[in-house]
């Protein structure tokens, strides 16, 4: 199983995904098999629990995981916070990272998240620059001028830098990767399947924080 660094050039940064292991779906997730413990916990975890997905719009495995993860988000414990962190795995992901945070600032990321994912996966060339991304988003009903202004703002630049800094703690795991309560990490690659990764999320949410 190959693992990639988040910040690379070109399109070779996509994480490899192992095939699901059916036997793992039968029992409770096990540390070291379906999930791992971070040597240094992530900072600033929400008091009632937090799940963070590290992803990229340019990653096909993230795209495949999104519908199932969305179903999990819909049924997650109400007090548990969920957030996404877009990371840079290739040159186009530098643009789509800005797209995510610009749409978030405009209050449109949840409404357009799936559409953007589909658009990026359908034609990466439409997101090679902020200008080309702007044209694609206008077709989704986004105010193009407002988008470009926000995407190039200091606020979005700061968000992108914060995301990159946070992702450095788990660079060896590739994307998609999920961190639970700042301490436990799982992914379809680690858990050997999408359902297995979701089961690992549920399980690690029950584990002690300390």
C-alpha cells in the first residue's frame, strides 16, 4: 500500500486505497488495524467531541468516500462537531483549497460541496486557476465577482495556511483521512474499506480522551 505526502507537485499525490477486508467488518475495530493513535494529538478539539476529515476535491478516493461520510454526518451524535480540512496534494488542489474556504466564507460550501466535488472529478482542467474555477462556479449560481474577491482575500489565505499546518501532523496517511477527538486517526486505506473506516470513527468516539 502506497502512501503519499499531501504537498506535492503534479497529480501524483493521490492516496492509494486498499481493497476492503470483509473479515474486519465482523468485529469491533482494533487499534493498530482499523485505526491508529497520533503520537501528538491535534490541538483545539471541541469539548463535546470532534471529527475532522482531511480531503481534497482532486482525490478520487475522497470523492468515493463522500456519500458514505455524508450519511454518517447526518446520523452522528448531535454534540459531536464535524469539519472538513481541504489539503494540498497537487497543483490543482492549491486552487480547490481556496475554492472550499471561499465558499465557506460565503455560506455556500454545504449547498455546493457535492457539486464542486463532481465538477472537479469530472474535469480537473476547469479548476487549474481561480479564474477557471470562477467560471465553473458561476454555472452553479455563485456570484463570480464576489467569489474571486473572497478567494483572494487575506482571510482565505490564512485559512489555507492553517489547513496546511494542521495537515502536517498526518501527512503520512494521505487522503481521505479522518481524525477523531484530535487523537485517533483512520481512513479507508488504514481500515481497509469505507464501511470499516466509518465503524472506526464510531468506535473511537467512545474512547477516553486522555
